[in-house]
C-alpha cells in the first residue's frame, strides 16, 4: 500500500470569520450531514446538501469532496458564489457534479434556500422503474403532485445540465433523476431534509411492496389531493418539517457536540 493513512485531521474554526447567520446555517448543515449518515442515506464522500447564505443570497454553502458525512464539521463546509468561485480559505474543494447542478438550482430559484441530492438504494431502485414513484400511504401524500423527473445523461458535470435540471424541477420540491438518484429542495434546510425523508420512505415502501408480490392498493387521485391539502393547510404555508429537524439538530449535539466546530 502506498501513501499515508490519515486517522486525524486538524479542524480550523471559521467561527470568527463569518456572520452569525452564516454560522448558524453551517451548524444546521453539519447536523444535516450527520443525521443523513445516521439514517443510512449516504456512506460515501460524495452527494451533497447545500444552503444559501442567509445574509448573502448570492453565496451558498456546500460540503467538500473527500469527507464522509459522519465527520463533517461546520468549519469544513465550503462557501462559493453563484458564478462558481470558491470563497473559503481552507484547502477543501467541492465535487464537480454536485457543485454544478446545486448551484444552478439556487441561482435560478430565489425561493429555494436548500438542496439535497442522494443515491439511496431504494431511491435509485425507483428511479430505474418506468412508472416512477407510486403514492400509496399517508406519508407519501406529502409528495402529491410535487415530484419532477429528469432523464439520465451520464455524470451531471456538464455546465448546461444544471439549468436543465432547475427548469425541469419547476415549482416542485422533489425530483427523481432516472437511473441516478433523488433530489429535494426547500425554503429551509429542515424543509428540504424532511421532504427527502418522506421521499426515501416512499421509495422504500414501494420496493418492499413490489418485492412482496402482493396486489398494491393505490390511493384514489382525489384522496391523495385531499390529504395533501390537509397537510398544507395544517402548517399554513410555513416550511415543512421544522420541528422534526430541530430535534435532529439536538440529537446531533447530544451525540457529538464537536460537529459545531
């Protein structure tokens, strides 16, 4: 074996170099990475969760390539502008594919402040199914009429594919990228995160049902619409999932407060 194995790394805090709003967003993002890893959504150094910097909307935060989501701290996160210029002072760099289309979504959609893209096995399985996602339970109704689809074009590294993904997403909050993975967006990190939670759960349910061989009882269209309207009315157009996500942040603090470094 060549090279040097690295078991420890020095984390240089940027706490005093950024605004309070940016630091809070960095901490929330780091908690999102840790929680996603705990849920088994991502065990690699790839895939991305991003967030717009609240007091600098032409800038955004993204996880670096090379760090597992179980180890990312707030100061590890990269800051960049919408033109693709990295503004962080550390030596970490973003992955090119995620940097491309996440940046395009945030640049083209002012109301979107967070994005998540993953390759969870159940999500990839459904992305390879010709008919896409079936909504068959109450949890899935949160996604009623909210899922866009994007055809597979190879690695999403081409500059022109990012705007295509953003346009195909339209006003929806989720996308199934055919033969690839899943994507959600939100007005907050918590909203994007909880929509992803619902999407992965729905994909998991579908793969379990199809594997069982049983006849699937699908929900009628009007009942799916009514349930979605009930969910929407209950939260009064407020971002979805804020209470859930705050609980995940607290749990991350309890398990390893060092993530907020």
